C-alpha cells in the first residue's frame, strides 16, 4: 500500500471541517532539496574558507575569472552564500514558506556565483550548478507539500 491514499472521513469529523490534502511522494524530493541546501551550503562555505585562507589553492589568475575580483573576495562571497544556504535548508525541512522562497533565490545566486567561478574550479562548480538546478525544481514545483 502507498502512504499517499486519501483518508476517509470518520463519524467524529464535522461535515464542515476543511480537509488538508495528503502529502504525495514528492515530499521526499523537497526533503532532498532541504538536505542538499544544507550540504551545498557547507561545501560553499568550505570553498569560501579555502579561497580566503589559501589564495594559491586555485590555479587561475584574477584576470582568468569571469568577474575580476580578488580570490579573497570570492571566498567571502562563497562563505556568505554557504551560511545562508545552510540556514535556509533547515527552514525548508521545517516547512517554512519563507525558506522555500529564500532557497530558490539562494540556489540561483549560488549557480550564478559558481558560473562566474567556473575557470577556477570547473568540475566542482559544474556539479554545484547541477545540484542547484535540482534544488530550484524541487522547491518551486513541490515545495508546498512539506508543510502538511
């Protein structure tokens, strides 16, 4: 049997009581998005800390990046995005509506920041962008279901 079946009203339920829709199997995808936001945020924060404390770790000159910024500035950008993403992921798991909106926004910002940082760390940034797209899809299409 599936957990997504409708419950039948009982004799104790008043006839005028509004029924909450039952969550579907897509709730797991929203939980995945919340966990991914926390994990991607942690990865972003680590990437930012590496850029702040070890400028020589990334093998690209400042002129090789899409936006010419010092790698320490990129590090702070990634650290801030990462910390916000971790907090937002916790909010998504708690079913908060604000977290869905902020989660979509932070995933878009994360994807754009990683697109600009692509010359410095191409494979890793491509993976992060792909995960950001999955998070955006899960929160935009199925995010409402986690509230129930």
